[in-house]
C-alpha cells in the first residue's frame, strides 16, 4: 500500500514538474515581454568627477563592463560585428590600458559608442559652455550666418590658430551620426563646445579668435564662451489654434501623453467634424517620447497610419530594467503599410533636423502612407533606426549614458535603404516652415 502511494505521489509530482516546465517554456518563447520580477528603475550610484584619477584595474573593469553592455544589449549585434566596430573595439581596449582621468576615459568611451552610429546610443555629455556665434556646417564648410539666419560668404578656417578640420574630425569621432543631416548638425553644434575645443588643442583659457576667409580676404573675429543649460532649448508645448476657418495648427513639441494632448485631440476632432480642410502638425525640434501620442493626433483627424516593424533584444540590462523573463535572444514583429486616408483634409507635417524618435515616426508614417505633405528640413534620425533606450552607469568612472535595445523598421520596406526622410517641400534656414505652409495652402 505504501509503495503504491509512493508511486502515485511520484507520478503526480512528475506530472506537475512537466506541466510547470511546459508552462515556463511556453512563456519563455511566446510571452517574453511578461514581467517575472519587479523592474529595477535606473538609479545612478554617484556623480561623475571628471578630474578623478582611475588606476589601470579600475579602467579595465569599466571597459569590460561597457563592452558587455554594448554587445549583449544593442540589436545591431544580432547581425554580427562589422569591421568598423571591431577596429573601434580594439582601439578602445588598447588606448585604455593605463591609468586615466575620468575625463580622458570619457572621450575613449564616446569614440567607442559612436562607432555604431546610433543617435540614441551614447554617453551623457554635460556641456556647459559654447561659443556665442552663429554658424552652420553646409557643403563641407563651416559658414557664418547673419542675424537674419542667412548664410554669408565667411568660411571658418581656424579657432585660436587650430585648423577647423582638426575640430571637425574630433566631433566626427565622438558623436554618432545616422545620416548626413546628423553629421552637419553635430559639426555645427559641437564645434562650439568648450570641451571639444580643448580636446582638439584649442586654448580656451584666453580670448577666442575665430579666423574666417571670404574670397581671398582673411579676418579674425573675437567671440566668447557662454553658459548654456540645454543645447536644444525647448518649452515642450502641445497646443492648437485656428489660423482661419479652413486651417488648424498644432504645435507638438513633445510626444507625451498628457492633458494638453487630450485637449488638442478634442480640438482636432471638433475641427474635422466642422469640415475644416487643412491640418498642420508642427514637430520641429520635437525630441520624441511616446509614439502613442503621435498616433492619437492621426486618430483624431480620422487617419490610420501603417505600423513600424520591430526587433526587441533581450539582455541582462533589459531584464533588470523591465523584469523580463528572458535575458538573451530576441523577438520580432512585422511591419505594415496598410493605411486609411482622410481624403477630405490636407495634412501638413513640419519637420527639421531635430525632429527625432517618435516625432520622426509621425513624419515617416505620413510619408510612407502618402497621407500628407512634409514641409521643412530633413531629420538627423533615420526613418528605420534603433531606439527605446536603457540607461546605464559604469561602476568606477560613474560615467552614465543610454543604449538602444530595439530596432524599428519603417512601414514601407521598399524604402529601407533611405537614411534620410527628405521633405516634400524644402525650407531654407532663413525661411519659416509655418509661413511657407500657409503660403502653400493659399496657392491652392
């Protein structure tokens, strides 16, 4: 009797084990995004002290941690390592094989991370001082602009005697660029940064002299470094206003789900129901956020866009942050360019170089689905790109940054090779995209 009981208990336990194992395997492969433990939000463990000296062992530990985070987290490595990345990694390991200050180490880490050219992945730079001067990098040259934001004939050649090409090459090494737009923006902005200038050999302890050429004439212009809290200053406004009886304008400076967005979507719905013909959505300088916010705007004007495809990579860092069941492998979702247009309205999307991430999605949806007209300048963010970042901090240097763990593919797969979403109507720096759009509407 006892043997029979024992056998029954054994069989029962075996069945339970098999059942639990089956449930685990089913969840592992079919529900990998479920949370199996409490997510651990990012919490920095200390402040960055750039002057701090790290010994060789401390540097080595941070190098190994950075490489592990990079290679186990970023979706680009699902496709294997490129020669460019291998060279960057070898350089990273070789040049950090010594005692270094945190500041020196920061430049090495930045070069390493920028090798994959993902605008969402990089260290947190805390630039405080920039040159007080208006210039832009266009057609391979750094050109001064006037007070009306028009280009002049003055081309920057040196800063305090240092050739501008040395400074441009430093920027190219340190900051990722997904396309030619991002390269130009990086050169325009970071060539003004005190930290970049000093790293390029510019003496910033004395007055700053910018040497420019205009034809065969050379001129020295004095400028100063000034404090700037944010290189992309924004109010993050979400609002709407009627321009006239046939046109409504939406200022959409952040992709955020909030009461302002709810009010704007209601305003749009009422305008559509009242028969308004023109809808302008302005995502210039919008850094992104929740893609659902962009969806809500299109829903409110009775437009259904396509779907981005995605690859989500699982890693120890993603598991820690979100409590995922898996810490390796990936899951993918198909894209679709099936859309529902609203033939009763004319939709205009205003973009510029700083239209980024989820804001860029809005423009891509409209472009791929032929849902409206893009007006402005192209974005530094590729239409198919990486995103959804995880924050990290290196143990010894306390350097912090972020890294993508998802890859997004645009709805129209025939356009995957495009690195830039070009506008339908290009707007020069001296022109205003909103004014240009209103002129375009009136001309129709």
